[in-house]
C-alpha cells in the first residue's frame, strides 16, 4: 500500500484520541489527570547491539537552544543524531548551566550506562500528546520529550482501550528468537474463528491514557524512536508547521515535502538536478535514486517511485543522469513528483485507514477489505493489467512506447530499429 499515504494516516490516527476529553472523568485532555505516560516494552525491542536499534538518544551540545542532553546509554548508538541543526546563535550561559545541571542529575540518579529503553522508562515522559508529520517521519511530543518515529516497512500504531492493553501486557510473552518477544492476545479480544495458535502482538512502545492507549507495533521490529529532551514542556504551537522547534524535529537525511514546504521542495529538486548534471554520468536507475535519496524525495519508496515514473512515462530503469539531462524528460518527471505529493494529501480526505482502532469489544479482527481501500491509488507497481487514460495512452503512443522492437533513447523517446530492413 502507499507508504507515505499510510504514514499520513497514522498521523491522523495519533491525533484521533490524543486531544479528546476523558471518557470516564469527562475532564479536558489538558487536565493533568488525563495526561498519558510513554513506556517502552523492553522484551519487544531490537537488540541493543544491532545495526537498527529501536530507541536512540539525541545527544545535544550544552548550548543547544532547544534540546537538553540525555544520559549516555550502555551500548554504542548506531544513530548519529542526524536531527536538523539549529541556526547559528550566540552561546547562552544559562542554557549551558542548565545542561550541566541535568547531567549532574543523571549522575546522581545513576541513569547512565543502562539500555535506552530502561532510561526512557525511568525518565517517565508524561503529558498531553502532540504530533506532526513530514514525509516518512512522524514526531510526537510528550511533556519535556519529543520522539521522531520511523515506522520502517510494516510498523503502525493504533488506539485500544487501556483495559485491553493492560490485559495484553499483563499476560504471557512468546519467544520470537532474534526478533525478541511478543505478547499473546487474550482470546476474548479476538473476533473470528477459533485459532490453533495464539495471536501474537509485538508492542515496542505505548502512550497510556486513563481510558485509551496508543500502541506502537511492528512484528518485524524495524520501528525506531529517536528521543530528544526539550528545554521546556512542548505545546501544540511547537508542533505547528514551521515553528522553530518543528524545523528541528526531523532528521537531516529527510528533506521537505511539497504539501507543507512547497518552495523548499522546489529548491531541493532544482539543486538535485544541478548536482546530477555537474557530476560524472550516473547510470543508477532513477527509481532506485528516488527510493534512496530521502533528502530529495521524502516519502518515496519503491511503489511510489515506480508509480510516479509511470505517470511521467519514464522507464524506472532509465539512468538518473538522462532524466536530469533532457529538459522534456525532467519536465514530466518534475510534474509527476509534485502531483504525487499533492495526491497523498487529497487521499487523506477520502480513504479510510484500514485498521481496527477504536473497536471496543474486539480490537483484533481480520480486516478482509483493507487492501482494497488503497488499491485504486496504485497505478502500476506490481499490477497486471495496468489501466491507461485516453490522454496517457495518446502520450505514450506519441513517444513510441508501445513498439516492442524499439529502443529507448536518452530522451525517453523510442528509437525504431532499422536492423533487418531493406
């Protein structure tokens, strides 16, 4: 299913109950009694010695204007703190002193040299939850902490009743070998035919409110949380687009998206074209470049890249240098990339997230039509047959793309072979 579209849907999912008044207490979400607490389930996280650690810390310098340092964990972190850098400013001695005080606090309470999951649970992030999304990344803020979340290939999140959550995490754990452990879902929470084996769920983390709990789940254990400590408790304004903090929530490896930062996105695309044109000839397939260069094509995975190139009538394996070299090919490519960004936002208003979040009686049931809700947005990736509009068909014919004996030229136009002709 469309990767970036799903990430935007997950962001909507997070907002669904994060700001709702308490169902039992009827109190506002801003009331301290309705705050939630963020916890990490240590048995379900990836190995701390692996290349993709589930929880990593942002180690800010003492004079960072937005972030405080965090304790140094037991294992060496593989994440290199790629959070976007703050603009240059003069050193604030009060901020430096505050950072040093917090380090002393960590030492006094012996918070260092533990696993990152242990440290997060000892720090007990608590507050109202705020959230923002940018391409493939989602950021959440809870009290004095911010978390940048990358869902990997199959990670997701959903709200379940806190009573159901307590029932799950209070039950048995199953061993999954290298992928850690998983909780067994009680049969009374499952809707469907009897099962021969227990239903398992791998909950890496949770945000627990009195009535509802937001769980972060990934049976592949690819989901990651980049933890940042803020100098002051966050607010909704901090997670508003283009606030001073908003700019720093995202990783430096992920660039802007057109729906939220159109001018920056256009500038990044132009800079990318210039970079490729000024370099030696690069035969890397353009679809692969789009998938890997998230600093330019934030949110494009294999499916998005191939479908976008289909809309531009560009072969996915065309060398990236050829795409950037020829004005007409670049024009089609540029237009298709922007249209893809806009289509994702448009789909948010129509497509429903195919999950079971919010079910009271049976939070776990098979959603048999989930794939159909997104199938219409996939134009060609692994589809057979593929549909063409009359306009697209006419354009493809004009480029000679339906001639099986032709060879594609550098400009994407089919060159008819003359071999064997008289």
